[in-house]
C-alpha cells in the first residue's frame, strides 16, 4: 500500500470539499453534521468522565474529612460539613460541574454520600444537548459507625501511686520522705507526731491526688465519650481490667457505662488508689488479656465487634523485691518488651497506649540503681527477650527507652500518647479514643 503525506491528504480533502461537479459535496454536507456531533459527543463524554473521576475523589476526601470532625449522630451537621468540604475541593476556576445534591444514608453502620451534578457540553449543544448528568457515591465505615468493644487496662503497680502534681510530690517528699503513696512499708509513717500505717494512708489524710486517681478520671471522660457516640447503648461495650502480676477482669465488656462508673469508684473493685499490685508482669498479663479480650471481628454486628485495648501504664516491668534484694536483680527492672503486645494484635485487636511518664527521682537510690541505668546494663534481652529498636543506642537509659517500647507496643504511632501532668493524662486518653473512633476506610 502506498502512503501519502499529511499535506497531500489535506490537499485531496480540500479538493473533494470544493468539488461541485458531482455527488461529493452533497455527501459531505449530509454527513458533516452527524460526524461533527459524534466527535462532539466523544469529546463531551470524555470530559464528563474526567470530571466524574475528579468528583469522586472530591467526595471521598470530603466524606473522610467530615467524619473526622463531626459527630456522626448529627446528620444535619454531617451533611453540611460534607457539602462544605466538597465545595472546597472543587476548583473555583473550573465550572465543569455543579453540585446538585448530597444525600446521607447511615443504614448498616456505613455512612454513604451520593453527589449528583451536570457537566456543560460544547459541540453537543448543536443538537440542543446542553449538559451531561454525572453522579458519584462514596461510603465510609469505621469504629464510629461499627459495633465495638473498648477494653480499658489500668496499670496497678505501686509506681502509679505517685502524687499527680508537683505540689503533691513536694508535700509527700517533705512530710513523708517519699513521693509515692505506697501501701507496703516496713515501718509506719510519722508526720507531725502522728502515725499512719502506710504512705497511702498519709496521702489520703493530706488530700493528695495520685496518678492512679487521675487515671480513673481519664477513664471517666472516655465513658462520657462512649455515651455520646452510642447514646442508645446498643453498639459500644466497655470492659475494665487491672494490670499487675496478671490481668484482673474487673468488668467484662458491657453496654452499661453506669456499671463501669460504679467500678471506678468502688474500692472493692481494686481499681482505685486504695489498692495496688506488688509487681508488674506484662508478659503474663498481656497473654492473659488476649484470652479475656478474644479475637476481634469486622464490627458488622454485636457478635463480630471491633476491639480496642486502651492501655494506661508507666511501662516498667518491675517487682519490689528485685529492687530491695540486691544488685543481682536490678537488671530485671526494665521497659516492657513490645513483642508481648503482639498477643493482642494477633487477635486483630487495636492497641492504643497512654504512657504516664515514669518521672526521674534522682534522690531515690532504687531509681538510680534500676530505671536510671542504661539498656545495656539491663537484662532486657537475656531475661525478657527484647530487641532494641534499630538506630537506638544501648547507652540509652531504661527510662528514656520506655516511650520507645510503648510506641512499638501500640498498633500505630498515632495511637501512642505520652503524658506527664494531670491534665495531659486526662486529655491523652480521650485523644487516643478520638483518634481511634475517627479512623475510617472507604468501602465504595
């Protein structure tokens, strides 16, 4: 076959169009408009397809952003926020589509938004077709719309009995000789010629708030958030556990937040500051917790709930006897091994960690002999099987490695919060719960 140049082809076409001696001009005249409309339709529908893709991306982004900012129970605000975000995503210089409507359907624990609009045509307007309709839909699902179990785990080690404020710590140190309100002492505490059986007894008489008290207040705020997120108490269960030598199930997962509040205020539950456990054995406790929490589901029903573990701890594997019985045991006092948190992750539970910072106590010989020492001097690897995070020096102190270990324990870095003050602890637990609730995935 002989090929001709573009210039030659154009010349021949021009010749045909100018030919008035035969049927060519008539044929061209008859077919020109349909051909033009066909080309126009192709261009306009291609443009509409591209606009629809952009519209879909805009709606997806708007839905994710809105869910993270608005209570899903407030449909009016949710719809307004999605509309605002959708409009903000659109390029104001591009009038390629107009938003006609947004519909919200919250059935099936999935939030669905549908947007419809029109794309103005160009060449198709010759056939009196001035616009092409386009529509997109996006659906989102997450903890905020699913069946959920929130398992709150509270560290019950003696170190959680640290006075919560600097003023309280100063008062305890100056009057009782120790910042901690310990339950076990060799001798009664004498303050201003008055004897108290334990440091805790004195702290209570002096009205000193302890970290364990603040921890319970933080849990109370999470319960308030659960009430707001599930005001019918048919979707979110809450369970309470104490962590020490093992796991103590104080309240198996229950829809009643009032039952949880009663446990938080009852000394018999052994969650309050009125009691503490002698040691913290994360390996044993987290293995036991895995059994009690059980495998997580997809959140689609009450029998298949998502599962969240909120762990509130200072992160130290410890036992009082290891400190008091001599240097041979001091190396055992070390950060938890984050590999133990895999027990829960293997069951598809999400782990969020609030680190109540283990504060330095330079005047305390026990602190100086254990937590203040380096990771290299600990038995973290030989006894607990730990492996340092890549890039972290073994000369790092055990105290400084605690937040690293706890962050590795959490399911993701954004589900870890470090808190040192009373206010940070209370806000931290709420922030973790909010972060989890607003984690979402597009399903359509």
